[in-house]
C-alpha cells in the first residue's frame, strides 16, 4: 500500500515535471533558433568580424518579407506567412493592406491618411516589422519588442505552435497602447466622430454591462479575451482587451477588426445585449 502511494506520488511529480517542460517548450516554440545567422546577416570576408545591424542580406524593410511573404519565400523553412499566406493566422494577414489603407498596419507603403502617426499617439520615424518585433529571440511572446516609446511592453501568452489559438495572459493592452497612447483606458470614450474607444482590462464576469453568460456559451466566437490566470477555462477572469476586437497585423475589415463591423455588429452582440 505504502509503495503504491509513493509510486503514485512519483508519477504525479514526474507528470508535473513533464508539464513544466512542456510549458517551457511551448513558450520557446518556433522562434528564430532554427534560422542561420547568415540567412539574415552578410558574411564578412574577415571570418572573425562580428555581425552588425547594418550588413544585412536585404534592406531592413524587406528582410523579414523574404521569408514571411509566401510569394517571396524560398527558404524551405516553412515560416508563418504574414503576406500572401493563410488568412487565419492569429495576427491576421497583411495581404488586405496591399489594396486598402484602412485594413490595418501598412508595411508595404505608407498609409495615405495616417502616414506614420498612430491614432491616439505620436508620429514615428519609421514603421516596419522591426518597430514591433526584434529579429533575435528576446524571450517575449513572438519576439515582440520589450520596450516601445519608453513603455514596458512585455507580453505573456501561451503561443500555439500553429500560430492560431494562443492563450493571451497579459501585456497586449500595454503593447498596443505604447503607440496608441490614448486607447488604453478602463473608460468608454467618444469623440467628435462618435464612439471610438472601448474600455479594456475589465473582467467580463465583474462587468455590469457585459453578458458573460452569452459570451461563454458561444462556440466559434468572433471575439476573444485574455486570461490573466493563464487558464482559458477561467471564464470569470476573462477580460476584454485590444485583440477581443482587432487583429494585431491587419484584416479584411476596416481598422483590422475581427469581423465586418461596418456591416454587422455581431462581435459586439457576443458580449452585449444592449
Ligand atoms: C531573422 C534575421 C536574423 C537572424 C537569423 C539573426 N540576426 Fe542578427 N540582426 C538582425 C537584424 C535585423 C539586426 C538589426 C537589429 C536592429 O537594428 O534592430 C541584427 C543585429 C545583430 C547584431 C548587432 C547588435 C544587435 O544586437 O543589434 C549582432 C551582433 C547580430 N545581429 C548577431 C547575430 C548572430 C550571431 C546571429 C546567429 C546566432 C544572428 N544575428 C541571427 C537579424 C537577424
Ligand atoms: C530566413 C528566413 C527568415 C527570415 C529572413 C525571417 N524569419 Fe521569422 N521565422 C522564420 C521561421 C522559419 C520561423 C518559424 C520558427 C522557426 O522554425 O524557427 C519564423 C518565426 C517568426 C516569428 C514567430 C516567432 C515565435 O514566437 O514563434 C516571428 C514573430 C518572426 N519570425 C518575425 C520575423 C521578423 C520580424 C523578421 C525580420 C527581421 C523575420 N522574422 C525574418 C524564418 C525567417
Ligand atoms: C510601434 C507602434 C505601434 C504599435 C505597437 C501598434 N500600432 Fe497600431 N498603428 C501604428 C501606426 C504608425 C498606425 C498608422 C499607420 C498605418 O495604419 O499603417 C497604426 C494604425 C492602427 C489602426 C488603424 C489602421 C487603419 O487601417 O486605419 C489600428 C486599428 C491599430 N493601429 C491597432 C493596433 C493594435 C490593436 C495594436 C496592438 C496589437 C497596435 N495597433 C499596435 C503604430 C502602432
Ligand atoms: C504593430 C506591431 C506589429 C508589426 C508592425 C508587425 N507585427 Fe508581427 N505580430 C505583432 C503581434 C502583436 C503579434 C502576435 C499576434 C497574436 O498572437 O494575436 C505578431 C505576430 C507575428 C507572427 C506570428 C504569426 C501570427 O500571426 O501570430 C509573425 C510571423 C510576425 N508577427 C511577423 C511579422 C512581420 C514579418 C512583420 C512585418 C512585415 C510584422 N510581424 C509586423 C505585432 C506586429
Ligand atoms: C470592443 C471592441 C474593441 C476593443 C476592445 C478595442 N477596439 Fe479599437 N476599435 C474598435 C472599433 C469598432 C473601431 C472602429 C470605430 C469606427 O470606425 O467606427 C476601433 C478603432 C480603433 C482604431 C482606429 C481609430 C481611428 O481613429 O482611426 C485604433 C487605433 C484602435 N481601435 C486601437 C485599439 C487599441 C490600441 C485597443 C486596446 C487598448 C482597442 N482598439 C480596443 C473596437 C475595439
Ligand atoms: C469580449 C467582450 C466584449 C466585446 C466583444 C464588446 N464589449 Fe463592450 N464592454 C465589455 C466590458 C467588459 C465592458 C465594461 C462594462 C462595465 O464596466 O460594466 C464593456 C463596456 C461597453 C460600453 C460602456 C457601457 C457602459 O455603460 O459603461 C459600451 C458603449 C460598449 N461596451 C460597446 C461595445 C461595442 C460597440 C462593441 C463592439 C464594437 C463591444 N462593446 C464589444 C465587453 C465587451
């Protein structure tokens, strides 16, 4: 009997250890570890010379696309394609920005209306992949920059190795808010152009004006939440955040929305009965 209990305990402990390794691996999953330095850096004729930020195989604005654009990629490494690839990656797809300025973050050319000025924030000097991501593994979710405009932008999430169903834990509101400074608020606000800013960081379960029951019952939601506990079944802790309604890169809809907001309010109706 004693031995049995000990064995069970041992199995439990090794299960925990296995779980810990799994969590560790899933965080480190899919970064640039597999990509050779020389896939991005030019080799100097002097083999002992260090790589630099300037001697890259492509100009900075193009470097990332050589692999992450399905129409250009010949790496054979099967990276997630954020241009001309699957439209259902977690970050959305930049493809619609090739034909419309209003679909989200423009990487190919400048937004005709917004230029380099994020709504609700200060104009930037440049805007490309490296404004939001580091090229090297930095420990942050998806190698997102850990500091932007002087704000700490550490993002915690359990990344799906397929880049689709991530479990967001914390940090996205601060990340987006580092550029869109006026958007991170727990208050609802409206400007001259009507309603613009939805409150973020509020748990659906504690909100008087959100319908947690309806939201939690739905399967195949258009919207999603962040889970500060890290447990996606913790519906009482689920919070509304920027990516409840937006994609991080771009989408086929206005303002990188997750659904066609101009046509149908159904994303809003998942949480509100109004
Ligand atoms: C995915 C492309 C990519 C890969 C792979 C890559 N680098 Fe870089 N590296 C860059 C870019 C882009 C910069 C410039 C970063 C910047 O200015 O923000 C850079 C900058 C650097 C710098 C200058 C200092 C710094 O950190 O900014 C060094 C040194 C460097 N890389 C070394 C390496 C080494 C060594 C490897 C392989 C282990 C490697 N890089 C792999 C893209 C890459
Ligand atoms: C030589 C090809 C290549 C280039 C160039 C390249 N990547 Fe990648 N990237 C990959 C591959 C392959 C993966 C998938 C992970 C893996 O297998 O290493 C990846 C994964 C990623 C991811 C997901 C990381 C994660 O947490 O899973 C991001 C973000 C990313 N790349 C951004 C960039 C940015 C930004 C640049 C430009 C500085 C860039 N990549 C340049 C090949 C490339
Ligand atoms: C490094 C700064 C930066 C960060 C971080 C950032 N943005 Fe932006 N954003 C911009 C800039 C610059 C523009 C205007 C230029 C453009 O749309 O290409 C913009 C435009 C937008 C627009 C309007 C797009 C359009 O087509 O009119 C939306 C919506 C948006 N951002 C949402 C987000 C969300 C959500 C996040 C977080 C996932 C985020 N942004 C993070 C810089 C940033
Ligand atoms: C405005 C900031 C911003 C810019 C600019 C940006 N990214 Fe991202 N990227 C993000 C965020 C945030 C995520 C995480 C999205 C999620 O998990 O919902 C992400 C995710 C990714 C991923 C993982 C796949 C996915 O859809 O989640 C890759 C690969 C990637 N970015 C590459 C790029 C490349 C290449 C560029 C330039 C062409 C770029 N990013 C420009 C913020 C940005
Ligand atoms: C509950 C849904 C929802 C949430 C949460 C949300 N947004 Fe939005 N956002 C929208 C809608 C809808 C619009 C478009 C408003 C319109 O054009 O009528 C929009 C518009 C925007 C725009 C474009 C504004 C302009 O003037 O062009 C930016 C930038 C933006 N959101 C950033 C953010 C950021 C950053 C966060 C997180 C701090 C966030 N949003 C959270 C729904 C949301
Ligand atoms: C993921 C769930 C979720 C989604 C999707 C969502 N909301 Fe909300 N909304 C909330 C939460 C939580 C609050 C905070 C309510 C509170 O404090 O009682 C809120 C508050 C509001 C308020 C302020 C209500 C008040 O009286 O304080 C308005 C207006 C609003 N939402 C409109 C919208 C619109 C429009 C959309 C679609 C673009 C939308 N919401 C989508 C969760 C959501």
